[in-house]
C-alpha cells in the first residue's frame, strides 16, 4: 500500500478514486504527561518515552487507515493528513491521533 501526503503521484496514473478512509488511535496521556512534565521541568529537553507513545499511536492510525483502504480495493492512499488532538473525557487527558486520506487505485 502506497501512502503519501501529496494529492498526486508523479509517474503514476490514478485510475479510480474510491473515497475517504481514516484511522484513529487514542492513548491515555495523563500518566506520561504528569510524570514527564515534572522531569522536563527539572532537566528540560524532550521526553523520549512520550514521543515513542505518540509514534506508536501514529503508526496504529496509519495502519487502520491503510487496512480500510485495502478492504475497499485500493492500492494507495493520497492526500494523507495526520492530526494530533488532546481530549479530556473526564478524569484524565488523552491523546488522539487520526490519519485520513483518499483511497485510490493506481496503475
């Protein structure tokens, strides 16, 4: 499955537009956020563990989007957009990563 952020594929012809596909991943961020926010306040810098969790969520969202496209008969997804959102459903904060794009068939 070819997945790109562009709306066209140089050197490839799109023979069929299938439609919008998406994938989402939600992870609880409060544990990481609270713990690592304290560490960052003391030492500064980036949180490798937090970044790793975000990467994992991004990979899950892209995989779900790709799986949906494949079920619909596509062999590529173009115009992919990734969104990272913080949601607070009550007690804790959660992070949502969503991936969306257009499923297509390319020659």
